[in-house]
C-alpha cells in the first residue's frame, strides 16, 4: 500500500474515521416512519487528509487505482462518477451548505467490506465529510453531518437511501445501540454490550451473488405506501400493533396484507428489544431476532436461500437468535450467541455453505463501537 507521502508528495494534517453499521432490528421500517436500532462496527473507512490552497480535491483509495481530482467550485450532481462520487458528493453538499471547506488531498483506506450491506457508502461519505470539516476546524453537529451525507447520497450519487446508515456512522457510541425514531427524528443510546454478558454478536456476510434488487425495493416501498393510503394514514407507523388485525381486515390484497403485517410487527419487535436491553436481558433479545427473520422471509419476502440457511444453521448450532440484516436479497446475517459458542456457530455455517455449494461466507465480530471521530 502506498503511503500518503508517496501519493500526494506532502505530509498529512490528520486522519478521520467513520464506521460501517449493522441494524439489529427494525428492517424496512425506516421508510414507514418506523424505528431502527443500528450499532456501529469496529470496521471503518479511514480518510487521511491534508489541506490544499488551490480549491481542488485530489482523492485516492487504497482499494482503487489512480488519483481523481476536481475543483470544489465546479461540482454539481453527478459531475464525478464511480467511487469518487462519494467524496465528491460530500464536498458538494458541504459547499452547497455554505461551509468553506477549500481544497484537500484525501487518501481513503478501509477494512470495511464494500457492497456487503454494511454501509461502506455512508461510511465513506461521513469519513470524507468529517475530514473536510476537520481540516478547516469547522465544528458541525454529528446529526447534521449525517443529514448532509444522506443528501449527498440521494442528490449527488443518486441513491434513494434513508438516514439510518449515516446516523449510525456519525452518532453511535461504544457499548450501545442507537435507537432512532424516524417519525420523531429522535435518538437514544441503548446499552448493548454483548461481551460484558458473555455473549457475542456474529456478523456473517453470506456473499450471495449480486442480484438486481432495486426493483424489489421499489415494489416493497410502493406496497407500503399503497397500504397506508388505503388505510388513510400518512405512513404505516400510524398503525399501532393493537390495531393490526382490524387494519388487515380492511386490506383486500393478500400480498399487501403481509407487507403491512411485517412492518407493524417489526416496529413492535424494536420496542420490545429496547425494553429488554434497558432491563439488561440481552439473551431474551435473541428470539426477537429470529421472529424478525421469519417475518422478513414469509411476509416481506426479501430473503434468499443463503440468508435462510445461515440463520437456520446458526439456530441449530445453538445461537440464541439470528436474522438477516440490511435490505435483503443478500448481504449479512447477525447471530447472538454465547461467547463460547460463536466459533462453533460460524463453523457450522461454513460447513452448511460448503454442502449447499454456496460461496464461502465472511465473518466479522460486531463489537458495538463508536461513531465517526478524528484519530490523528
Ligand atoms: P454498501 O454501502 O452496502 O457497502 P454500496 O453499494 O452502497 O454498498 O456502496 C459501495 C460503494 O462504495 C462501492 O462500490 C464504492 O463506490 C464505494 N466504496 C466503498 N468502500 C470504498 C473504498 N474503500 N474506496 C473507494 N470506494 C469505496
Ligand atoms: Mg450503501
């Protein structure tokens, strides 16, 4: 790997990191004004940076060839393509928001798998944002940086993502999950430290072959919006768990009914998980994970065989609970296990994947970690 000096011919002024994330529970409730509960991973994007006084940004990544450069003043949505769209988008939205970020040399390094549903895109946007702001000693609230990073991903990169990933990358704290209420736009740090309870949270990237899922995502959103309109509410969050049966009776379409049942029960499971975490009953969160997976598989229909086999195998090998996490159709599962059984649960998943002829999965230890910060 080339050093910053080799790439840019100058010494850095500092380094900033922003982590990836997994959502513990609350899947596909974000665009229904729901509740999510992500943790930040120890894996992160690291941006090492130095100031430039010519208003240009030069950016390189240890995972990619070459140095890409552009003038901050000339940026407009889509003006820089490929992976550098993320740092360019971060610079664009900061400039649009009136922050005098100036020029910079940026070297991106990562130990966060890309495209695995662990939100390397949000981590890259957030790490670049805090680096550009930090270089100029501009202090911006982490939640505001998250909102700007989301706008960059929506408007510059063109990806219709919600705010969870950026909030997790900016606002999580070690030993906690971030309880994020999207309707209220409020957050609360919930104690979640599996290791302190002799537990482990295993994240397994199932490496499912890439499938074209944009259409599926759009279809799920449309079903939810259609159901909310039929029920006369602004979003499915408005349907309380106690009202679910009555609401389902009013929906003629079986598919739409099942989509609604997932969203309403999933929001309830987030509330239940938070209550259990507050009570220090982490082991009891496991069955909620498993129920969430069943709902995503049967009602929301966004799992694939790799995800189902990984979850079923983890449970058969003694996990306290397991579920897919992320948008679905691939990505990762999480499994809550006794600390002493994490290795055997992973070995069982690897064995099952070999037997099924699936790709070799990739595991990460998911210690709940801190959000973005300066590191040097
Ligand atoms: P995810 O956010 O789940 O990892 P995305 O498809 O949203 O998946 O984002 C992945 C994209 O982010 C990559 O295709 C690449 O453009 C960019 N990216 C991630 N990590 C890096 C990196 N280390 N260097 C450069 N670009 C990266
Ligand atoms: Mg992403």
